[in-house]
C-alpha cells in the first residue's frame, strides 16, 4: 500500500511540475514577445523579478521531480509539492511573479510594484515566527499575567 502512495505522489508531482513549467514558459514568452514588438516595458525589472521565481522553480524541480531507475521503476517519488510551509511559499513567489509580468504587459511598468507583496509577506511571516518563538521561550512575559494559575495541588491553590 505504501508503494501506491509513492506512485500517486510521483504522478501528482510530475503533473504539477509540468503545469508549472508550461505556465512559466507561456508567461515569459508572452512578455518577451511583447517587449521585442513594442519595447515599452522595462527589461531590467523583468529580469530582476524573474530571477527569484526561476530559482524557486529550479528548487521545486530538483526536490519534487520523481526519479526512476533504468528499468523505469520508481526510485524516489520526490518531496511532496502540496506540502505547506516553504514549498507553498515558493509557489506563491512564482504565482505573484507571473501576475506581475502579466499586469506589466497589460498596464505598464507600475505593475512591477505588485511583486513587493512577496518580501512584505515574508517579513510578516518572519515576524510571526519570531514572536511565536519568544512566547515559547518565555521571553515575551507570557507567565507574567495575573490570571495565570498558581502552581501546586488543589489544597495549595486554595490556601493562596
């Protein structure tokens, strides 16, 4: 039964990666065609914003692509591309980049600023992670509240 789960994950990973590469090719070719025909959009911002998305795509490809041996039997299914966390964040970076490129094609160079949502969300998530870590470590004063129950058994709490 475990082999079936690995095969299902390998199949879904391969389909997700193929769709990811197809979508990326369509968006990037569309921008380059538009740029070479009209020359009205910034190639500098396109390259600057596309590099992180292409790096994320490469990382997802390396970690998520299933690997087969010479007999075409499944060697490894790859990491789960539907997993939450960093994998999900990399997909978000790619999709925001695609949206920025398409909006830049349609509306002009001001649409590149949409990509600022990526580092803004990263800072927000990092702040949440740091504050959760402080609470877990007890550095944020979580135990200083007067509503905290005193330690000890019931008799000791009644006496207090």
